C-alpha cells in the first residue's frame, strides 16, 4: 500500500504472467488477491471508497535486460525495448543515455541557452486564503473551479495548455493538473475541459480527443439539434 504524492492511497499491484499482448483488463481474481494481501497490512479497508482500478502490461525480455541502442539493421532507429520494472525509476537515466547516443550520432552541440528545468504549474491551493482571494481578484480564472472533485481551477488548466509542451487533449490536461482524477472520474468536468481546450486551441469541439489520434470524444450531431439529413455544423 502506497500513499501517493497527491494524498490518495494506492493498493497493489500484482504481477501475473499472461499470454495476451493486449490483456489490460482488471479481473475479480486479481482484485481479490490485492484485497487479501492489503488486509494483512490494514484491517477493515474501506474498499467502497475505491475510485478506480486499472491494469497495465509489463514489458518482458527473456534475459531481463533493457535493450537500448541503435538497431543494427535500421540505422538511426534507437531501440528502448524490454524496459521492465524498474523502468519508470530508470527512465531519466534512459533518456540521458538516448540523448547521448543521438548527440554522438548527429554530432550535436548543447545550446548555450538551454534551460534544464521547467517551472511547475502553479497550484493556488498552496496559498493562504487571503493570498488566494488576492489572486482571484487579479486573475478571475483561478476562482472558477472546473474539476470539483480535485478542486482544479480554470487558471491551472489554462497554464497547462499554454506552457511549453502544453496539453492538447483531455488526458493531457488530466496528467498535468489532475482534472478528472477524482471521485467522479471526469463525469462532470470533461465537457468543461473540452470547451476550454476548444476555445484556447481554436479547434472545434469535435476535434478534441481523449488522448490524441482517433480517441474522439464527440461522435456526431445529436438528433435533437438539427433536422433529419441536415447538419447545423456546430457539433
Ligand atoms: C502494474 C505495474 C507496476 C509497475 N511498477 C513500477 C514501479 O514501481 N517502479 C518502476 O520503476 N517501474 C514500474 N513498472 C514498470 C514501468 O511502468 C515500465 O518499466 C515502464 O513504463 C516502461 O516504459 P516504456 O516507455 O518502455 O513503455 P510504456 O510506459 O508501456 O510506454 C509505451 C507507450 O507506447 C504506447 N503505444 C503502444 N503501442 C503503440 C502504437 N502502436 N502506436 C503508438 N503508441 C503506442 C502505449 O500507449 C504507451 O503509452 C510497473 C509496471 C506495471 C504494469
């Protein structure tokens, strides 16, 4: 059981070998196993308060080695394969290693004005009540709560969209400021976040995706909003 930096509690995971390369379903048996093991640590876990459960696939390499480097028969293609646990903890070092491979290959020089750090997204909850009031008077977007479960304001979402490497999708916003991570799992704030993305990026609502690619959120025009056979073009 792990307390997260955001104050949630994480229970699990298990690690079970499966043959299905797409098998990311949570199963009753695995959840029961997690519950049994967790109850050895904490009695009477309030499992009715669980917000969500999910599963992922761990990469697997027969020799349990990370494979990092240029592929022999595909010059210029850098492999980062078989990144098993602890692949997440290793990722900063892997990134550095790949950058060095590319630097040596393309004879790149470091920019003199390269900034190695980025300013984090400002969280108004870190302010005292009085300071927050002051901020809201100056920038009213910090007074509009968009995600009620996680108390994420429009100001934070605008920051997430307009910073370097800004958010372009619903998940992009979620990963940066936690809008949609709470109890209702984005039931209330999804349309609001979509509207903000649409307005700020000048993309129609139909062009806003969950996580890029074809993960469309709007599939068509509601039958009530236009007469049969004709589109009102607003989606
Ligand atoms: C339950 C669980 C717990 C873990 N716990 C830890 C831990 O505590 N500490 C730790 O260090 N590591 C942990 N790991 C391992 C860690 O998550 C992995 O080692 C790491 O995520 C591997 O990184 P990766 O970039 O190689 O692959 P991934 O993180 O799997 O990224 C691959 C990406 O490619 C995308 N993708 C796949 N196919 C396509 C396609 N055809 N086109 C476009 N995109 C595609 C996927 O959507 C995904 O975003 C855990 C893994 C799991 C599953």
